[in-house]
């Protein structure tokens, strides 16, 4: 038996014949030290409803519950994993709810309805992690329904999330994250921590919403950043030509010869406000 009274995760995987599927972006974490470290990075969970995406056989789920999470709602697409998760739910009565379904089709705000403190904690499937993050960052209501997110990504994606102007990794994702949130890489993980080992390193990112983010329309900000970074090697007067080019930049007080990676989040917001004033999306 393991530290929580449940069978070791490797035994669970063997018993239920749970082999990770590449098509689902699965890479299982067996190391209890790591899953506990992720759970602790999310903070005090004793009064929290935790939303987990892609729990698989339940390694991180068990760590969250063992670390005192008041309630865990786990969304799992792979039906093969449901019996293993049912065992965890039985071991922690009324504290674990398993939702069988696709995370991309899930209304997470509805799942969190009524909860005072919501944390999203997940070893996200690599093939949908970035899309889910953008959805969580760009919801219409702010502050959002979640109080923090502690998420596993490919290290390259994690670096893009926390990147600042001038960093090689700075791009659209860094602007969207920096616009509304504070983000930090908590720790890195090598491929050997997973089964099967991915071909890339991974990292855990902790994200908290800003109390007073700069006001702008997310759709317009996305359009401006997409145009700017879509031709990142070109000067802004060229990459933003379809949105007003030099005239737009002059209004914002930004030199037309600069490139996208040199602009701060605040400057992107200024450009978005000007575009919004003159463009109907």
C-alpha cells in the first residue's frame, strides 16, 4: 500500500491495463514526491474546490485529496481510467467527483458554481493545454471564477507563458497571460519523471489573476497580438499594416520601426484600445 492507503499507482495502471495514449496527450506521473509537490504548489486547499483536467489513473488526484483538498472535480475523457478513479472516489467519500467528458467541451464555470475558492490544478494533456489556458485567461468575466491555476506544460510553453518583453519566448501567449495575471514557473521536470517519457522537458506554472487588469476587449487584443507576432521579424509598421500601420502606431506613441517582441503588455493594450475605437470586429 502507498502513503494514502491506496495501492501504488503502478499497480493500479497494471491492473486496469492503462497504457498512456499518445492520441490523448497522456504522460502519467507515478512519482508521489512530484505529485505532492504540485499539490503543495497550489497552496492551502482545505477550503478549496479543485478542478483537475486529465487525471488519468489518479496520481495527482490522490495527492490533491491527501493534501486536504475539500473537493476535487476531475474531468477525464479516457473511459479506461474511470474504474481507477472510482476507487479513489470510494476511498475519499463525497470529496471526489469524476466527470466523464471532453475538457474542450466542458463548462468549467458551471462546475465551479457556488464554490467560494476554486483552484485549477492539472497535469494537462499536452495536445490541449495551450488551448485550455487561453480559454481560462480570456473569459468574459473578470475576476474569473478561479482563484489560481497550477498547471503542467511542456517547458517551452511554460517559458512562453511567463516571458517578458525582450525574451526569446515572448509572444502572444505571454501578452495574454501578462495582461490579466501574474505567472511564475514553480519547478521543472525531466522526461524521466513520466511514463512514457515525453521527448521534451516539462514545467509547472502557477498563475494568479491580477486584481485590476488593464481594460480592453480580449477579441481586439488577440487580433492585435496575432497580427504583430504573426510577422515578428518585420517592423510593426508592416506587421500591423492591416490595422492601421504607421498611423495607428503614431497615435499610440510607438515607433513604427519597433518589432513586436519589444512591446510591453501595456503598449499592446493601448494599441488594442485604439483599434477598438476605430474597428468593428
